C-alpha cells in the first residue's frame, strides 16, 4: 500500500505545474497544460507567458511553444526562493510591472487576488493597486436591470475586477470569467461584443483588462465534421400520395422516381411521377412557394419573352461583394457616418464605365434595363446620356457627364418611391406585396439601384417608413410593431384598427366575423373569450401583415441592397443611416455649405496673413446668399463648386477643399516690364511699375474643379471686391449672366 500510495503521490506531483504548483487543468483560465514526460516537466501556458524571468528564445516547435526546457527549469530554480504574497508559499514567478512595487505571486493566486495580466507586448502583470480600470459612460442607464450578456445571469452594473463592460455600446456587461471563456471559444476572428458586434475596440479593451484572446479560429470551426449537415440535401417525397413502392425516401439518380427539390425553398420534394411531372422536368416549386408567388413560382421567362435567371441564381455574386460580407466591418469602427460608407466602398468602383441611356425622364426604366443586363457589373462607373434633351422638363446642362449622372440619380430615387413595390404616404413608404413584382424580381432590382445610387453620390433615399427600416435593419432593436406602423388607408389596416378599437367583446367578435378570411390567412381565427385577448390578437395580425407575409419581398430587397456591400455597412451603424433612408433631405444652409470644405492655407506666412480675411469674406458671402442679398444662391454655389444639384446622401468623394488665388505682383526697383502671370491656372497680363506693388482686385475670379471638388477663392482687399468677383464668376459658370469677353 505504501508503494502504491507513493506512486500516486509521485504522479500527482508530476501533474502539478512546475511554476505555480497547481494541478488545475482549465485551458480558458490557465492556458493549455503541457506535460513533457521525458523531462518530467508540467507547466501552464499562462504561467510561462506571465513569468518574469523566462522568454521565448526558441522556435515555435521547440520546447513548449518556443520556451526552451532549460530556460523553464532555470526559472523554476530562480523562483524557488520567492514567496507568494497570497498563499505565502515559495515559487512566486509573477510580479507587478511597476518598478516600485515588489509584490510577487503565483498566476492562479493572482486571479484570486485581482491581479491583471495583459497578454500582449511583454505580457505585463499589475497588482490591484496599479491595475487598469474602466470608466462608466455618463449616458448609460444604470437604473435598468442588467444581465451578463454571455451567461444571462443577473449582474449588478458596478465596474470591478470581476465585472466588465463593452467600451463601444456601454450596454453589454459581463462577468470576467464569462468573457474569458467566450474569448477562448471564439478565438481572434470571432471574438466580439455580443450586443453591438464591435470587434476592434472590444478586443483592444478586453486585452487591456487582462482577457486572453487565442490567435486561432473559433472552437466550433475546428470540430471534425461540424458542418456536415449542411452538405445534406432534402430527399423525401412530400406528395399527398406517393406512388413509389420503395417509400418516400427512395430516390433514383434519374427517371420518374428521382426526388426533385423545390427550386425556391429547397425544403420540399417530390418524385416526378407522384406529381405528374414529365421525365425531363427539373423546374418545380412546392405548394407553399406556389401559393406565395400567385401560382407562378416556376416561371423562368420574363413577361417580355426574354430569358431570365431564376430568383436564386439571377445575380452573379462579385468577389468584392462576397469579401465584404465575410470580412466585416470594413468601415473604421467608431465612425460609421454616411461619408465614411462612401469612402470605404467607393474604391470598389473601377475606371471602366457602363453607358446608361435615358429616354426623356424615364430614369427607372433605364436603371432596370441596366441591372438586368446579362453582363451587368456593379463595380463599373455609371456614365449617363439623355437621348432626348429637347424636353422642357430636362435641364439644359445635361451634356456634362457628372451633372447628367446626378440628375439621373435624383430622378431614379423619385421614381422608385412612386413605383409599385412601395405603398403609403409620401415620405413614409412601406413595401407593398405585388405578385407581378415578385415574378419579375423587381424587389431585388430596386434594392440594387438604391445601393448604386448611394455609392455614386445620389441623393438621400428619405422615403422609408420607420417600420420598413426596422424590418430591414432591426433598428430600433426589440421594438414590436404596432397598428400605427401599418400602411394607412388599406383594407388590412382598417380591419386591424377596428379590432384594436373594439370597446366590447361582442363588438370584437362582430368585427372578427366580418374579417374571418383575413384571420384565417393570418392563422389567427381562434375563439376569443375576453376583451383582454384583443391586444395579443392585434399584435399577431400586425406581425403577419408587416413581416410574415412580406418575407420574400423583404429578403429579395435586402439582397439587392447587398450590392457592393451597402447593406452590411448600414447594418453596422443603423442609427447613423436612419436619417439617410427615413429622414428628409438635408436643408442646404450657409453653415452646412461652409462645413463641407477643408481650407488649405499657403505655407508662406505672408500669404497666410492675406488668406485669413478671405475666409471671413467667404462665410459672410454664404450668409448673404442664404438670406437673398446676393445675385447667386447657395444652390448656385454648390453647383459651381461641386457640380452637384443637391447634397448627396453619402457625402462627397473626394472631400471638397478650398485654396486661394493671389493677386499681388511685385517688381525690383528700377524695373518696368509687361509680365504675364499664371496663378492658379488663370493667366493675367499686367504692367509692373518700378519699385512698388500692385494689388489687383479686378480681373481675378473664383475657379472650381468639380471633378476634384476643389474651389479657388480670389484674394481681395475688401469684402465688396470679393463679393463682386464671386458673383460674376459663379453667375458666368451657371449661365445666370451672359458670357462676357
């Protein structure tokens, strides 16, 4: 027995970590426990990383993850005389990183005593007196009950060593142990906030607070055959009467008893013979999809007779789009403005242009023709040409390519709002269920056109209802739809309102009896025994009307908005983009126009002193244009500077900038000469008289480069001279005044 007991004691000693003297084997909390039997050595990975006197001097395949065995044994000998400030035992290998602090501790003891080890750089450790802390966001609502966003247990929202929060949304609180186990499971590529989905800032903050994030794929991605069920296909006959003698699950490779699947949902199947299909039939839709698409789900040709791809294979997915969908976010985390969206996604546009010919003002028809081309590539830059410029409704300046494109996008958004896929009042549209639009896949095309408009600098969408935006982007989250979100003045809405306003049980039953077909379709034709059940009934009907019956249109509309990755980027910052899709267009004011431009002063101090007053002149001139004290308007200035008729939804690309045109010419004493000066691209011929400077306020006018969004302001000696120069230059460009020689 003694021998047996001695053997067990030796085995226990061998399984203890040589650095912390602890036998626990919890990879999430202590790192992987590595045992080298040939060297009679066992260590925790975290103990190696945080130990003060051992470093990775070998390659990754040498020793234990690059820590050489001799170095580890040397560290064990060094720490044998160091006492842990917690358990008072020898072998303390982890010390506080502050030089003046002498606290030493075992790594497991440090977790119990609230030491924080940062698994980055030199892997420093800090004692509770010197450890980093988090700050509470002033705007966070601490009066609401909180729960750990990982384990969902109740949590007191008070920051401490064991309670952490997300640095981005300030709404996600969690236990330290819970977020450490989440990081161990998710790995570097999938570890992010469970509420706001932030990754970069979240990982940086968690590393600072002592959370170890392994540089590997998620644990569920590493399991053998973890996704094998995704390779399985539906292979069962769902016909009312199966004629196959071998049963419903039998399927031949070809022939009448081959199980073919629904081409829309893939979740239904039938033998050809059981559904009376021909031997060569491959295009089949189940009864559910046929009912949802008005009985014509399996049509493959468009009403125009041209060949159309199916709903699921209609669009070829570009490599750019797919990479954005998998690798999010591509916008800098923490920014997320509409300008950032365009700045991040616009580089996908190639120099190759695609011609869009618009007949009259039929922008929507031209856009539909574009996206339905067999060779349509969303990365091509749009080049617009209006074929009929004699119509009085069209501007006279459509020969300019940039102006033509912006006018086309403006018409396009207006006509999309009035199309059959939307219903509701002006400026607050919901998706409409239209069977013809489903057959033509119009929902996808409209979503694709709106995405292209945003990327090419089109106007804000501005006509989505809050309910439609919530159905698309789940913002605001966890907010149930009500009767007020339904499209007003429709048959369904009037029925639901009558039920919601019923004052007695008899009145409610009477309304339900009149609407029994609608209730049957919604799955809500159930007996009502009390008026208290009215609220649940109304909620179910609203959900059915706004969401359930609109699943296919919403899905195709989202997939259209996925073009060039627009949908993914909007979903990352739904609160920021809500105004782009739901709000009215931004009103052009002197302040908004002034904030558009970045001022680039000259490097010479003498010129800077002359340019500073010009900026004051510019801002004062904008105010006079706004209140009507100038012959030009703010819209004229916007068009002169950028070539745009109105502010684009996703901002300008590149960002507008201002520099200056100088008009000071000096000559050395005793010289008199006729000179031609080229300043800012403007040639001016002047006579320089001996020994003096000539300040010229006339003949120098503002210049603009609409393609680069660059404005050159003339440097003038007074505001009146500046105003006169600006009015003449802008008026000449926008054809308000006759051209002067």
